[in-house]
C-alpha cells in the first residue's frame, strides 16, 4: 500500500500534504499524507551531527530485531533525514493505562503499560559479550560513545559519566565542588555496582515518557539511544520524569525481577541523564545533579 501510494503521489506532488507534528526539539518532524490515507513520518535536520540519522536507524533496527517491542519501520535514511513508518497513536493514552486492542490481534483488551513492561523485559533479555554497541551514537544531540568494555562499572564510568562531565567542564558547568564530588563518585562506583551480577542487556537508552506511544496494536517506542548495558538504566530513566503507569513497573518486575539494591542504584544511574540535561538545558538541572553527587560522592 505504501509503495503504491508513493508511486501514485510522486506523479502529482500536489496531492501530498506535509503536516508538522509535535515533539521535534532537535529535528523538524512531519507527517506526510498521501491520497487514500497512507502516511509516513519524516524527520529532518539541515545540519545534523555526523551519522546522526544513521545511528537512529541502527537503533530502531536493533530493537525491531529483538521482536519484543514495536518500533516504526525504517524506510529510508540519509545524512539529513529519516523516513519512518507512521504509527497511529494517542498521546493522551500514553500518560495512563488506557484500554486498547491487544497486540495479538484478537481484539482482546489489554493495558498498554503492562504490555510495555513485558516488552521491555523481553528487549533486555537480548544480550552481548560485553557492554557497548558496534557503533557510537547520540543521546539527544550529544555524542554517546559505545566502545566495548568488559565490566559494567568501567563502562558506566568511562563511556557514560566521564564524557558528560567533560562536556560540563567545557561549558563551565562543573564548579570546583561539583568536580570534587564527581571524582570521588567515579572512584566509588563498585560500592553500589556488583560487576559479577550485571550482564549486558540491549537497552532503549532514552526511555522517558515522550518516547513511548500507545498505538491500536499495542505500545511502541521511538527515538532510541541503544547499547548493551545494565537493564536498570532504562528503568532509572523511566522513573526520572514520570509518564509511565504503575502497571508498567509491575509487569516488568513480574516478567524479570530487578536484583537487590536496585533502589539504591537508581539515582546513581539517573545521574547520567541529569548530566545530559545539565549540558543541553543548563543550570536548572544543577541542583538535581548536586544532590546525587553529594549522596554518592560525599
């Protein structure tokens, strides 16, 4: 249907409608509507970082290959844009556990939060021999280095916290006290992280409330920043800003219970995302960063 619509529409481009859609803090995002009702999603950036859209496409493909969570299919990718399957969704439903048709196609009512929790646990069961990803990618517009490291505490220190602290220093957002506490925290990670207990899990990597959708065939996730890491990272991000129903957490715990100590590690893992927000949005996130640095580095 989509191919036929594209061929038909290309003969008369006046029939195609470009509708700007929400989100798009980084990119221009459009719904492309074709005669007959078919739609695509186009993301565009006039001057993106190198390999920006290719990295997103690779992340979506990795999640799709896990066959556990729905993602929009990647149709085309270029240096300045990405063409994706359009997923019909209700943004307001993603804020609560609405009742929708189940993903099994039986029309059976199901809770999208529950389905998301089960699907995320399935994604996390996809593993690798080390922590990282075959290629570096991005989280927001910031680079996310993914070079393989055997131990999770080393990966979290060298590939996640240190690069963001370096950016903060370049931007003048790492005052002497912040730097001192951060250096102490970096040395003490193994007080909270048991490297013997963490195995690499395929992560969404940027799982905040705006990056999951309720569709007529179940929940879907978008805008990933994938790598193999501690599965607690996705749960830490999800709980940072809200936007997920309790049924999501309950279903995840039922499918694959989190190990002891995960509550104590959660703020430690949220630190990565708060440093990113400090680096992108500025000092309004400084107090949250300082609270965590004081807790683990004080």
